[in-house]
C-alpha cells in the first residue's frame, strides 16, 4: 500500500483517533537527511487527531562530541556509568537535538515543547559499581503531559531526567519511551532506528508475538547487538504493560513511519501483545482484498487467475483469515456433491505473514469443513506448492482421473498440467 493511499489509511483512523503514539527516535536519525520526512509523517498523524509524544536519543552525538574533545564518554547506551564529563556531553548533545526537533516542528506548523516530565532518581550502585549520573525513571508527570496533549502540543522528551532537588541524570532513551508508553496508556510505541528492524544472528524478524520475543531474550540475550537488545527488552516490557503494538523501523526509509502504521505489511518489525485473528466467510467487500492478496501468486503462475465476476459467483466458497480485522490470507472450498468430493483451492498467504502457520491453519479449517459436510475426499491442484500440501496437509499424489468430470474438463482445458493431490476423509 502506498502511504498516500487514503482508502488504506481511512480504515485505521477510527482505531487511532485520539489515541497516543510514543515515537522514540535514535539520535543518529535526527541528523539523517530523511528526518525532515519523518516530521512530515508526524504532521500527518497529528492531522488525523493522533496524539504524539516524541522521545529522542543522543548517543551518536555524544560519541561525536567525545571524539572532538578527545574525551571519550564513559557510556554510550545510557544504562552504564555516566561520569561528570559524559553528563556534560549528554547535556550539550541532547539540548542541541531538542532544539533541532523544535525547529523542525515549527517548520511544519506544529506546536511542540521540551518538558521536564521525566522524574528520575540515581541508578545507584549495582554489583559494587557506582553509576554516578545515570538515572532510572521513577515516575512520569502524566497530568502535565496530558494537559499538553489535550491542547494539541507535542511533548519532546530528551534522554534526561530530573530529581526533586533539580539534579539532572542521563537516562536510556528506550527506557524513557517505555515509561511514557506505559504511563500514558499508549497504543503504539515506535522505535525509529538506523536498522531495518529487529535482527538476531543475521535474521530479520518482521513480526512476532511478545511470547516469542520473551523466548528469544531468554535463550539468545547475548546474541543481540547492544542497541537492539535495549529495544527488544523494552518492547517486551511495553507489551506486558498493555501497550498493544511495538514497532522497530528504519528512519532512513522515506514515508516509512506512515507505511508501518497504515499498512498490513509494514516496513520493519512488529511486536504485539495479543493477536485478534479469525477465519470467516468472505463477503462482497473482500473481493478486492482477495484479488490483491493473490496477485503475486497469479503473476508467478502458482494460482490460476480469477476474475471479479468469477469470485462474485463463487463467493460462498471463499474464506478469509483476518488479523486485527485485516485480511492477510484466503482459501476456498468448492464442493462436488455428486462425487462427494471437495476441492481445496486458492490458498494464499500474504508475504508479510508467511512462516507463521497461517497456511496450515487454513488447510485444517477447510478439512474440518469438508468433514462436517460429510465429504469422503478432499482434493487440491498445484503447480508449485505440491510438496507443501503433502508435508503440511497430509495429501498424497493422485491423477487427473481422481477429479470429478466437470473439474477434469477444466483441468484439461487449462493446460497447466497441475499435480493432483488427494486426501481421504473417511
């Protein structure tokens, strides 16, 4: 979906209107040439009455300042030891970035303000090590932030916190973003980074339930890159704190923020606290979605092309797999009552949702339907996915003679020479 496709965006607006998004941007992205486009994306969110809080990091700038002054910082992530020199670098870097962000919002006619809404206390001494000026979030001044948000003002929150005595502490920006998301009951926490998404051992994860992320953290914690480990940990914490969705995206991708928020496919990694999914009968409004879902497969000659008229005529045979009310896969069950046979057809899963077991669920669903109807045999035709049906669905190879007469005639006319696969149900 193109982010500018209003038809695609409109279906999300009722769910997002007047809800809060926490957008956490790494310092390296604030100075990226695409940052101006991110600000435009945020302007679009605000125009749709989505409440936005922006958190920014500063590690890239702290590192650069340290190199300039030949005084390397004691910690870059914001969770290690922060000595006095590193705190000075953090203050300089964070204040510069906050100012640049406020300038950018002004250029887009958006009201924004830097806040002292993050109340912290010293992280203290851990395993005998004094973390000095590293802070830990104690609480969020929710009333202050809610007042700003209610007036259409975007709070800009640096990776700094303040205690009751006015002292400043450096805080991990991911931790700040998590604390804000939890305190403000945000429905989305979006990490904008220099990476395509969440990687582990060279593998990019497009989406996963928080339970899967928890397993990865338990078994492979040391295999995550340091900056990705921080985001993975706080993504998990956010989901367990009732934040519905956490996204990790590449801030260098033009219109990436809108594409992630307003499409099923997204551009990065989605981690979700829960998943509302169901298989239901297709309706007339789903015809466009079925044609869109199956278009790549038709182009690759995996599936035969179906016209809108054909889909309308056989719509009662089709089923949709939905996630959060968005169609991501389809399947059909054509019935041949005289032969007491059923045909499993048009199975396809959107590429963004592959390798999640959805295809197998749809096969099992159609098989259960066929059994309910008392059919004796289920068949399917395939030119490229026949091994999948054999290994995942328990089908065995048959011959064209296993097809009902009417279906055999269409088979011969098509010239596709598909393999015929059958499964006895009785």
